[in-house]
């Protein structure tokens, strides 16, 4: 249940507490980013949920990797088909 209260020209909605399990490193990195915008994790989640409702779906594109990409990811995780490249070599490639 959501309660809407009008107070001195402001509309406030009642908040509810929920539990979400997050990767601790990802949470810390995201919080640093949100801090630069002056918002907290709760504000960021509410923004995501608002955009999801407006878009009637996830508010960004999500792609399923093709077979070639999946194979490359698996190889990288297994350390297969990897070549060491120096920073200088990478710069020369661009």
C-alpha cells in the first residue's frame, strides 16, 4: 500500500523497507558514483524503479551474448587463447 501525502505544496509518498542482496564490491563502487551526483543508493534504486515503470521494462538495453562471445568469455576465464600485450603495443594499435 502506498500513501500519498500533500504537505505545503509537496507530494510525498510513503516509503517501505525492503531487503536486496548485492555484491559488496559492486555496491561500494556504485555508491561512489552516486555520491558524485549527491544521491544515495536508495535514491538510485528509486530512480531505476521509476524509469522501469515509465519504460514498462528495464530502462536500458540488455543483450544476450552470441556463441562466439560466450566462447571468448569462457576462454578468458580459463586463460586460453590469451596474448600478453604491453601498453605501448596497445597504443601503437590505435
